[in-house]
């Protein structure tokens, strides 16, 4: 490697890994929870399946061994030696050896040879396998077992039981029984396959359930992050303009380019607007987070609207109020905020530039508050999304209408917009009426 290339390699900055975002960490946690849930479930299911398979294997093998022991014991019980020391045994033609087939061997001179075989055996057993297990039992003078496969594919289990001779050093006999275990093996393999498939399906279902449960578990955290990001976006969007205006006013006052009284008046107006924006942002964030607990109480809707109108400066605009007595069950503070936002929206946008607004507020006995203006109206393309944030379309934040809609829905009511008979816009706030 040349020196320039080596130096370039040394000076090359190491690429740093970008740290994961909060949402990325939560999604990683969700995957880990789902993986852990699926792994634990898989271990439990596989463990139970292994126990079940091993238990079934021991069960059928024990059943086969018991059957073979009983069969050889029946034959051995009929064996005895006469006075001359000769072995006496049942006649094979009588059928005692047929099913399950039992072959009787006699040990003589160290050799074990068959002396009685089934007359009509229900199962054909290879002679070599019979001889092998008989030799083992005869030489060891203990029971012996073996498993073999016939040419036609059947699996056989053989069991040999020795019978001692008349004397301590005399040769005895060996009874060898056989049984077909092909059906048991097939059933065991079938059970193993079914349990394997069932485990795979249950593990997949468990993994899916774990993923769903993990998603449900982290959903509140993701929702909180979304609300936090929305709040930051709202604050950055809405406070940028008044902050910039305050800065311009401060620079203008410092340079002495305008009357100080007018600068202070405009600064106060901008700071008041900023205070209202901050209040709207906090209220909307609390509403979206569900942190606002409704303090419902019976209240006179007509009196509340009169109070809101009286407390709102009109600045030369005309506001007419027509009310009917009506009682609703609502949170007074939130409802006052919603009505004030609707009135403030009408005072700001419900008139042509340079002309005073003419607003009419009607409170009906069915729990509706209608705010009508004679302004230019709402463009049709904004009517459906007017209550979403940043959708006022006229330079404001749109949070006031969004908050009013949230308050209406929280009380089980609604807020709709339509064309007013006065030519402008009508906002209709509906609230459930308190039953007498």
C-alpha cells in the first residue's frame, strides 16, 4: 500500500452510528418483548410435547413388555422335569404356542436349539432372530430382549425367559415370545408428528399474540410521543410569528423610528396574543392526552354565553345575542373556552378587511349555540378539515376551532360549520340538554 493511500485511510473519519430515536427504541422494545414472549411459549410448548412423546413411548413399550412376560410365563408355568430329568412341555399341536407365537428352546452341551414351535403361528418370526435372543438368555440365564424387522417391513419385539434345569449345573430351557409392534410404532410416530405440527402452530400463534400484546403495551408510549411531537410542532408553528413580531417591535423601539406609546401598545397586543396561543396549546395538549377531567355540573347555557360576550372586547364590532333559557350538564370552564373561541374566530375572520363585523349569537332551548357572521364565508375546500390544527386558512393557528370541537365531543355534542343566512359562516355548537 502506498503512503498517500495509507495516510488517506488514517485520516478518513470514522462513521458514527446514528442513535435511535425514541420511537425506534420503543419499537425495538416491542420486538424484544414479542420475541421473549414467543421464546418462552416455544420452550414451554416444546417441553410439554417432549414429555408427552416420551411418556407415550414408555407407555406402549411397557404394555408390550408386560404382554410378552405374561405370554412366556404361561409357557414356563407348564414346563417341568420328570423322574429321569427329561423336560416335559405342552404339545405344539394343541395351539398353546400359536398366538402370540412362542418358541421353546432346549440347552444341551452349551448349544441352544428349538424343540417346540407354533403349529399355526399368527406371526412369522425370522429363525435367526429367535436363535440369537434364545442364545443370549440361555447363556446368561437371564431374560433377554431384541427388536427386529421382517422382510415385509413389520417390526417385531422378542422376549426370552429362561427355565432352569433340574439341578444346579443342569441345562434348562428358554421360552421366546414375539409380538408385532408396527402399529404401536406407527401410532407413536403419528402422535409425534401431530404434536410437532401443533407446537409449530401454537408457537406461531403465540408469537403473533406476543406481538399484538407488545404492540398494545407500547401503544400508550407511542401515543404520548406523538402528542409530544404534535405539541412541539404546534408551539414552533404558532409562536414563530408573534416572537418575530415582538423582536421587530423591540428593534423599532430601540432605533426610535416610531412613537414609544404605539410600540408599547403593539407589544402588549402581541404579548396578549402569545399568551392566548400558549394557553390554547396547553389546553389542546391536555385534551389530547386525556389529562383534563370534566367537572360536569348543571349550568345555564344562555347565562354563560351572555357572560362570555360581556367579557370579550369587541373593538368596534357589533355582537347581538338572542337566548332562550336552557340548562346543560357541562364543564363550565371548558364550555366557556369553546364559546369564547367561536366568538373570537368570528370577530377575527367574520368581516371584510377594514369593516366592522356584525355577529349574531343565538342560544336555543335544544342546547345549541349558533354563531353567525356576515363575512366572506368559508371556502368549500376548507369546510371538512376546518377543525384540524393549522387549517384556518387565514393566518391564524386554527387551534381555537380545534379546541372548541374537542370540548363539544368531550361533552357528547358536536360542532359543525355551514353557510349562514347572513351570507357569512355559521358555527353550530350542540350540547346535550340536562333533563329536568
